[in-house]
C-alpha cells in the first residue's frame, strides 16, 4: 500500500414564513440560494409506527466524530444491535482497487458517469474525481449534499436545506462547474407566491409554498428520458419537476413520515419508501402540461423504517432495505410479487445499487454485501466487501471499461461516514461465498462496529 498527501487530500492505492417578503429581499435570497433557511429550527414530527426520528437513519450508526447528535436509535430495536465484535472477515480484499480520501466531511452521496465520479459531503462540497485523483470541485453556499444525479450535461444535487441545485460543466474548461439554477427558481417562487391558495399548512402551523420542500431532500430520481425530476423529502412529500424549465409540476403527500427513498420505475410507476415502514406504488399520468400521480398500492408495511430502494435496469426486480438490516425484494410478473428476504447485515441497510445480475447493499455495519440473482430468482450472497471504518452511506456501480468482451465485471463506488470513497471491481462470475439462498449468515466483520457516544444521543437531526 502506498500513500501520498497533498493539500489535505490523501490518495491511497491498494492493489493498484416567507409570505410577506418583498421582491428585493427575495432576489437577495435567491442570490444566496435562500441560505437563511434553517431546517434545524423545525424538527420533524415522529411517526407512531417507527422509533424516534428515523427519516434518514444517518445518526444511528454515525462514527464517533460524526456530525450527528441524537436521542434514540431506531437500531436499538434491531435484532443485530447487540453484536459489537466479530472475527476478522475473509472477504475478497483483491476486489478493492483504491481509496479516495479528502478529510473534509462525511460522504453522503455519489454518482458516476463515464470516467468521472461526483461525491457530496456534509462539508457542502461536491468533489469530482477522475482516474482516482481529484479532478475538480465546486461548493454550495449551504446545505449538506444528500443526493446527486446526472442528467446529460447537468448535475443535480439535493440538499439538507430542502433545495435542488443544478450545475453544468463550463464549455471552455471541463474542470469548472457553474450553477445554472436553484429549485424552486426565483421566477417560479414569485409567481406562485401571488396566490394564497398556493400555500399549504405544515407543522407548527406554518404556511409554506407547495413548490418548496420545507425539510431535507433525501433523494433524487429521473425518468428514463430525463424529462422529469423527482425529489423526495423528510417533509413526507415527493415533488415532480420539469427538467426543461425546472418548473415544479406537482407535490404529493406520500407518507405519514419522512420519505427516505424514491425510484422511478416502468410503465409510469413510482416507488417510495418511508420511515413509516411502508413501500408504496404510485401511478403517473400526464395531464395537459403537468402530471398527476395516483396511489396504487402498499407493497410493504412494517414497524422498521424503509431506508433504501433500488430497481434493476430491466425493471423486473424491486429491492427495499430496512433499518433492521433486511432487504425485501419483489419480482415483476403480471403483478409485483414478493420474492423473499435477504439477510446479510447486522445493522440498518443504508443504500442499495444494482448492476447486471448483482445487487449491492451497504450498511451501518460498515460492510457491503454482494448478492447475485439466479435464473430461478433466488439470491446468493457471493461475498462481503469490508474496509470502511464507518457506515456505508451511498453506492454507485458502472460497467468496467477494462473488462473482456464476454466478461460481466463492474466498478463499484462506496461512500462512507468514515470520509472515504472506496473503489471496487466485482465480477458476476466471482465465487459464491454463501450458498444458502436468501438466508446467508450475517457477514463477519473486521474490527468493531461504529462507536457512538451514547444511545441517548441517537436520532437527532442537529449538526
């Protein structure tokens, strides 16, 4: 292992109520990206179904130096929460290609496109990496970067302050990124604020415009043609935006608690997962120049919070991760039928990603399970990737450009609250380490599970 330090960056190679505001003030606030807004002043109401404050499940497994300060962990009810020490893992270390570390913040989001990797952190920075080296970076004035998606030449970021920011690479210099919009846009905001009917009552008897999230954005998603942008939030809603002019088309109050995950599926279907323990299906219809979403059905209802969702590329498998460490999945036939439960983690599943016949699940137990589905739709845990020293918060996978023509191999990126991004190479033809379909034994982890200062301080959204 070799390492080098440069300007605080470390590179490791391994194996190679706003209603009465005047226009002038609004204009100033748009310049500052409405940075005066502070969601921390408005703690969200807890669901009676779920343990205290589990919209995002970041705090429960935050490392000792995490920004979280909490009151009660949803994981205190996890059947695995008492496991603190395990034997060293025999996971395939040869899959680890390298680690990217810039000691400035915990990694909450990432997205990969072509040869570039975008990472977001609680330092409010978005870093761009190329060939495992820092290539560029840009910063938002406020708001922890909770989500990143790539839409053609545009990069969309969802933030803790409830706003979406849109960036574009400069034509002259691909290392320069310019912010081209903040959603909701100033024009849309002013036009909407003229009508009293556009205000909705939210918690603590506050009235806010329906086009704006009043709590943190948890995830972003795009339709296949990139014409619509979806944003889900801890404010229990998801919103739909037109990508061409960034106008908010619709806001849907989807759940009784925070919406933690959203994926856009096939045939106009949208799937949402929430801290209220449910997975719901919504059906989209185009009406004139707008959209209308109709509730279809509840796929899952449980006490544990739903923390992550993922669809495979073909749209035939839907996966849902939960705070109890389990992954439920459904198979598309005439309807979506429950296919089984994957048991591989000791603590909350925080993120999911699919690639080919593989499913990757990242957890607060610091491990990544690699699952492979068979022709009979059963899943086998092929291996457990270990190396992070904090909860694995985000995953992204893309095809390995160096793979042989007949080889199905993938590059997996994992972001963690240990402030690092790790790069892995995983092949679909790799050995299967666990042979018991759907019920592999929990992975053995090296070292200890993430330490927390006190169970009494888990669950708060204070930073």
